[in-house]
């Protein structure tokens, strides 16, 4: 008997006291969640700064940008960026945003903080791995940032790092010598961190649910994090091998991706027979699931938050979860829709086009369920609920362009134009970030003990909402007009008339970006000066609202929670006269 | 069944993982704990880890098939014969691992009859574990021999895509195996410290990993034999 209690205590929680153990190398999932959030916040502002630089250049290519020559004397002599440096900044923008923001914030940050609490656990299944996964990710970030400071700057091959450009080395252009190697190493490290994280999420969800927390009673965002972690596990397990092969091609002289007879800068490359398409297949086998890694957690967050402010249950709880699973499953069968113009057999194109259209079915059902859930509701308009509604709007706007791109015959025209840029910024970038914003306004009280300022929050919402439409809507038009993406200046006859549109977009981007400082200010100011939050300020049902604000070290202060209801008991009459029933409340919810 | 003293104010809950059904009594269930026993967590975690590793080797496999068909430069070569001997050694290590687990699993029963016989079982189990580690090490050394054999044929990492994949597969597998041996020593330490608590030492999770490494190697060998 004695032995067991000792070994039990070994993995039981006692709060650490030293600063390093508490705030730096912490095993506490809540601290790790905040660390991920901080990293994503840093990354998103760097990524946004890069987009400002690119947009300034697109609008006014001849203007010198102050201080840019300090960042890279080669890339921007006297402050005007070279076309290659434009590509370097674009590569870093995409990479930082996709990996360090859209993967980290909605999934790793909020998931770490709230998954254990929502299922009634004291911590993640493997706290030590959890700490490692954050610090691995952080190291990946440092390696990626190092690419800014090497002589010829970051790589120019885009976030998709298409081979052979990404595989050959310095002869092909700037950034491809050291910068591209740093990129590949950073992404490989990132994969390891994400795999550790996904493993933890899966084991936690399967094994640490408290009594009564059946799968059917799990909140939607816990479901989304769970499905996402399964997707992430399989996707990053493919990107990692791809990066290893790329690193070998770059450093060890192998020829996985580099074809024979390639002549660059008048030099015959010493490689034979590799397949550039192999990289595209490996990358997009990861890449398409990755876009769902970015969006599913935000879908889950919106499904979680919207009923709280609609004071109505979400329609079709089972269908919602079913759609998430279906999306996760189908996301593995559609990667070829990124390769319609790669010279693939038209039959293969059809083979990828059909499942791509299938995947719009669960996506559409989810959207309709969300819309149906707010239909006729007496919405409580808060910053959080506004961002949820905004999410639905941008997700639809971006999803619709997907239908067009999914047709190979249309995509041949639209591929690699601004139409695609508009599509994925709406449906992935903005939608996922709106989920993060909603989550922030919603959970900030729980995470810090203080409320955020609602007036500033709403101002932030309206400026951002109008701003993203001003930025990305015109890009559809640009794409239809034939404006190719990844050009740094528009000098061809057919592109010159489009320059005013680009100027407009640049101004919108600068203003929308500026509005994000309202958010940053609100975040920092409220952290110290916001009004004190109560245990359950939004009158929500899930477990994170049944514990103190902010939660104690072991989440529930030594109590083992017992769950009696699903998360969806809104718009009911509870015994104490409220319109919701907590998941932990033993009273039986009346059938609604 | 183990019991623990509860901290004041704690509620007693049954570990039924929220299924709503009365808990079944499986050997790895605890009576009074926070949800999810250590052994169960580590086994789940190990299955997940093993699927990720399997997935990445599947990715390498498809890369190899695509690369071989992509052009005409694929050069076949004779696999070093020592690989087959290595395979036997690795398979033997799975057997020794199972022998060890049998000994340790029999301990609680034996302890009821005589404390001494449980001790002997533990010592025996640990002996088999050391043997497992030794066989693993011999396997890795054997793989090094295979590499030397290839180098003697003039085949290096970048010589030909076939040799690239050969080095890649064998090296990655060996790295995973060495990692597993690190895990094995961790398990051994815990076993000795706890006086043979098989449940908390991670032995069963470790054995999932080790057997998987075995299977993975057999698969890789077949793949290489077919393609080289
Ligand atoms: C309605 C369902 C969707 C369909 C039918 C669809 C279809 C497509 C197609 C066919 C392309 C390739 C276009 C081209 O490169 O020529 C594409 C690109 C893309 N999609 Fe979607 N998509 C859908 C939803 C999504 C979602 C939900 C996300 C993200 C969360 C997303 C993110 C992306 C990204 C990031 C790219 C471009 C990647 C790049 O080239 O850099 N899509 N989509
Ligand atoms: Cu896709």
C-alpha cells in the first residue's frame, strides 16, 4: 500500500516554486499553452510586418523603405528591395504564418491550455514531452529567424519550397545556400515538436477524461483538437521525411528531387535523375491536411463559443463532430488539387477533383449548422461572438472560391494567380485568425483573471472585418484578370491597369494591420488593469468555467470532477432559474 | 489491486473513462486514482508514437518507389549477407524480451507463495532484459558491418538513389533502435528501484516499441531485397 501511494505521488502534481520551473521550463500545460500563445503573437506581428513591406513594394515599387537596407544591404540596397528579396520576404511571411501562427495559436496554444481542463484532467498525459514540444518549436523558430541574418538572406522558394529550386543550392539564386538549409532544418525541428504535441493531445483525450466525460459529452473544441491532433500526427510524419530528403539533397549530394542535366549559372549540377514532382507529392500530402490543422481548431472554437452567446444549443451536435471527422479523413485524399498544372494525367486530376468536391459537403454542413444555430437567437453581441460571426462570413467567402479552384479546367486558368491568394487567405488565414481572436476574447478572463475591454474589442473587430474584405475581395478580380502571384512588380501591358487596385489593397493592408495594435494594447492593458473576472463571466457550461479563475495549478484544486451533461445545455430552464446547465451539474437536463 | 490514501477533500471516482458503464476489472485498472493509470497512458502514447513512425517510413517507401520509377538511373546491387544474420539476432531479441516479461508478470503470483521466488523471478527477468539490450547492440554493430560491405563495393550515400535509400533506411532504423535502448535502460532502472512493479515501469509500452522495431526491420529488409 505504502509503495503505491509513493509512486502515485511521483506523478502527482505539486506546484513548482522556482521561477525557471514555473515560467520557463514549466511542465504545467497552462503555462505551456501561454508560451505557445506568446510565440504565436510574436510570430504574427513579424509576419504582419513582412506583409507590410511586401505590400508597400507592390503599391509603390520605386519608394525606398526606411531601414530596410539595414536588414539586408544586398536584398534592399538603398531601401528598395530587389525582386529576389521580395521573394525572400514572401517565403518567410508564408512560413511564419502557416507554421508558427496558424498551427501554433488555435491548436497548440488554446489546445494545451484548455483541452485538459475541458475534459477534467489535471494535466496532459506526458507533461515532460509537452514541455519539450514547446521548446523544440521555439528552437525551430530561432533557426528560421536566423535565415534573416545570413549573408544572402532567407530562401526565395516560398512556403511550399518547390524542388528543384529548394534543393539545388546557391547557384540558383539568393537565399538558396544557407537560408534554404536553415529553412529545411527549422521545419524538420518543427515537425518533431508538432509530433510530440499531437501524441500528447491524443493520449490525453483517450485516457484522461474524467468520470462521466464520455466522448459524446466532450466540448466541440476538444473534439476539434483531438481530430486535429490525429491529422497532425500523420501529416507531420510525412513532412519530416520530406525535409530529411531535402536536407540530404542539399548537403550530401543525393538526387532525390534534382533532375539530371540541370544547368544553373552556367554550371552543370552534379545530380542525376531526381524527381521534382516527388517533392510536390510529399509536400502536399502534408500540405492539404495542414490547412485543416489550421482551420479545424478554429471551427471547434467557434462551435464552442457561439452557443454561449446565442443562448441556444448548437444544432446537430453529432453531425458537427461527424463533419469534423469526415473533413479530417477526406483531407488526405485531395492533395493533388494543388498540382493540377504539374503535368499530371487528366484522369488523376479528376481523381483528385472529385474528393475535393466531396470535402465541401461536410464543410458546407458545418457552416449551415452554425448559421442555423444563430438563426432566431437573441445574440449577445460581444467581441468574442462578433468574431465568431465574422468567422462564418470569411469562411463562406473563402470556401466558395474553393469550388471553382477544385475544377481542373478552371484551375488551369486560375492557378498561381491572386485568385488563389484570395481563396486561402479568406478560408485559412483570416478564418483561422478570427477563431483565435474569438478564443482570446472568450478565454482571456479565465487565463488571466481579468476581463478585456469590450469597446476596444468591438472596434478591433469592425476595423479588422471591413479591412480583410477590402484587402482580399479585390484579389479575386486581380486573379481573374490574370494577375500572377509572387511577382514583385507589374510591368507588363496587361498588368499596368491593375496597379491602382494594388495601391488600394496596400492602403487597406496598412490600416488593417494598424488596427491589430488595438488588440495588442487591449491584451497588455487588460492583463494588468482589466476588471477582475468572475468564475463564469459568460455563463457557459463547460468544465473550464467550473473552476477558479484563473485555474489552480492542478486545475480543479484537488477535486475530481464528475460530468453529467453534454456541453450544449443552453436555452433550458435550470433548477436555480438560469438558462443553462453546467456539465458538472447533477440535475438532469430536461429534454429540449 | 492497489489503493491509495486520498488527499483531503478528494472525491472517489471510478476509472471508467466516462463510458457511463460500470467499470470492468481489467488487470491494469486502478481502484482509486485520478483518471488514466500510468501504464495505460504510456501504452496509448506508445501506440500513437508507433503509428507516427510507421507513417513516416511509409512516406519514405513511397518516395523510394516514385524515385525508382522516375528515371533509369536506379542501380541494383547485392545486399550484404550479414543483414540476414542481423535479422535473426533482432528477432531473437524480441524472444528474450518476451521471456523477461513472462518472468516479471509471474511475480505477484509467486510472491503469494514465497517472497524469495518472486525475487528470483525479478532477477531472471532483468537478466533477459540485459540480453535483449545486448542483442540490440549486436544488431546495430552488424548493420555497421553491412555499411562497410557497401562502402567496399564503392557504394556511398550519394552514389546512386538505391544506395541513398539503403543508407537512409538502415540508418533511420538504427537510430530508432538506439533510442529504444535508451528507453530500455530507463525501464530497467525503474524496475530495479520499484522492486519489480511491471505495471508502472513502462515495460509493456517499451515492448510495443521493441517488437515494432523488429517488424519494421523485417519489412525494410523485404523491401530492400525486392528493390536492390
Ligand atoms: C470548400 C472547400 C475547398 C476547396 C474545394 C478547395 C480547393 C482548393 C484548390 C483546388 C486549391 C489549389 C488552387 C491552385 O493552387 O491553383 C486550393 C488552394 C489552397 N487552399 Fe483550398 N479549398 C477548400 C478549402 C480550403 C480550406 C478550408 C483551407 C484552409 C483552411 C484551404 C487552404 C488552401 C491553401 C492554403 C491553398 C493554396 C496553397 C498555395 O498554393 O500556397 N482551402 N484550394
Ligand atoms: Cu488543398
